[in-house]
């Protein structure tokens, strides 16, 4: 059985296409197979609305990791597991905040490192957190005039 030159060319073209698709799938999927080494840290939030697996973890606007998993613990707090680049060592007084890129953009975790010399070990937990702001309920409260302070008095 003789393989023609056209069949060989088509086979090579299909193989190159499959390799390109596999490469793009790995890159779009977070590059876990080919990406940098990471370690896991956790943070507990009262509200993690809109945060999902794959969301970005940033320090000063620079991407340093991804959200790995969001789960609920026994006290009904959202536990966010993050994979952070191995070369980033976070001080023990780091603050984790859930932010939105733009007015209605994607959610991400913003880390604000403190000044402590002790670092959070791999698998450790960030103690100081700021939960996500529910922008829709805030706007609806403002629009319908039910914005109150902590004592129940209307805010002027």
C-alpha cells in the first residue's frame, strides 16, 4: 500500500491542528500543566458572591494566582482556596478582598500584603478578609430610598 504525498500532507496538517487545539486548551484552562509552581492558601469570607473557580488573584494589580475552589464550611462562611505562585511569600497580616474589575466586571481576589516578618505557610489561612459588595442590592436600596445607617436611621 502506497501513501500518496497528498495524504501525507493532510495527515500532517490534521496533526498540527490537533496539537494547536491541545496547546490552546491548556493555556485557556489556566495552564496548570505547563504553568508555574504554586502553593495553596485559604481565606474565609462572609460573602463571596460572584467569585468562582478560575478567578484571578492579584497583588497591586499584578496577577499572582487563581481561585482553585470556593466551598462552604460548617459555620456557613465561604472558604476560598487560592493557588498562588510559589515565589510569592505573603506576610501573616495580609488582607484578602473580593473586588470587581470595573463597574460590572468579573470578580477577583485582591491581596494586600502587610509588614509582618512571619509568612503564611502553604495551606495556611488569611485571617483578615473583606467580603464582596453586593452592588445590585446597594443600588436598589439607594434607588428605593431604604438606605439606613447601623441604628436604622435613614442616611442623609
